[in-house]
C-alpha cells in the first residue's frame, strides 16, 4: 500500500501490522470501504483502487464524460 502524506500514524501502523507493505497483504482483502458523504467524494477526481484517480485509470471514459467534476452521490446507476 502506497503511503500518503495524509495518512495518520495510526493508519500507517495498522497497515504495516496487517502486512500491506508485503506482496500479499491480507488487510485490503477483508476491509470494506464505505463512502461517507457521497456528495463530497469526487467520482473522477478522488483516489480509488491502487491509490490512483479513475480519470487516470480510464482516460478515454474521462475524456468523453459530460460531467468531469461529478460527485459519487450524483452518479446515476
């Protein structure tokens, strides 16, 4: 798991104890994330899987998106 300057010391210690700095860390396989306020979390602009923004994972989709600043709570299913 890549470290971020925004991670707390508690979070860094937890991920180290859980083996996340090793190749086969188990922590991310058993934890489920929940988006708190979906109207503040950016769909394209916030970091998701593998510490990367969706706009970089899917650049063509991002390019064709009609609303590149959309929040998770505004995305229709």
